[in-house]
C-alpha cells in the first residue's frame, strides 16, 4: 500500500512563494502519474498539476505560468513550486498517485493560506 506524506504548506503573503513536497513510500507501480489537487472551503477538489514518470506535465489554467511541478524519482518525491501566490490559491493541497488499473492513493493534505 502506498503512503503519501505532504509538507511545506503554511501562511504566505500575496505575491509570495511556497514549495510543497510529497514523498511516497511503499511499492509503487510504474509508470504512474503523481499530481497535486486542492480544495478550497465550499468548493470541489480540483486538479492543479500532474507529472508522469517520464516527465510529462499538466497544469490547470488557473496556475499555469505560476506553478511548477517536478519529480525526483530516486526519492519518490514530487514537488510543487508555487510562485506569485494569490488569495484564491488558498486551499488544502493534496498529493495523489495514480498507478493505473484503478489504483489511486491520496495524502492527508497540507494547508496553504495566502493572506496579508
């Protein structure tokens, strides 16, 4: 069973930056896709960015050109670099790994608050 642990959330001022990390442990099938989702109060969980084992990336329109997802396969860790943060980026951020065959795991999440 795969376990995902997120870290790096916190309080940041508008325009600031944060880096989220998610480390996976356990036996992970390859190829797979790792992703970051977020959920703001009263809203549905949404996909923010994803990256495949071979490095193909996807970004939602709301974060494109501000966020960058990367992966260190040797450490089983995926990162989300968030720049030019806005108040609307405030949400609980979750890490996810999709191993295919319907096997999906989630982390417990980390809170990101953008406020002055």
